[in-house]
C-alpha cells in the first residue's frame, strides 16, 4: 500500500532531503514551504501523515495543526522543531499533534517515528 506524506518545511534543503529519502522508502511525497500552503494542501488531499516544521514564515506549524484538528482531521501529524524539548512538547500537545521531533534528527529515527504514526493497513 502506497503511503502519502505531506512535508511542510520552509528550509529548502531539509524539505528536499526529506522528500528524496521518503520517496526512496516508497512514500508518495508532496511538499509545501509555508503554513498557508500546507494547510490548503492538507485540506485538499487525503494524506496518511504530515510532517510540519513548527517555525514557518507565515502561519506556525502549531497553528496549522490546530486548524486541522478544528476541522476534525485525525491525520497523524509529526511536528519538527529546533526549539528545546520542553518547548516543543508543550506546543505539540497544545496543538494536538500526534508527535514531535527536535532538529537535528537522524533520518532513521524520523522514518521509525513516521512508521509508528501511520494507520494500519486495512
């Protein structure tokens, strides 16, 4: 079963690297670089998981997550942040994200975390 993932990350190098690595693992990946574009994409397409940077240039990743939850979305959301672990945990919890990871991270750790967030095959 092909899994669809949306990456919302404003740093091009991180977005491109994640896209490349996830596609290599068999995921179908879409990428957006702003919170507004990510929110629109998440609302328009049925993704299996979202990977969203917390600090985006227009609308924060936490706000994107919170708005999707207000819409009733139950999609798995992994927030990425360069902030301290405590700050990230609080913001992720408040926004009702499924999980969070701090940058920098090992790609294998991100892949393992992502796989645990994906819905079971039916």
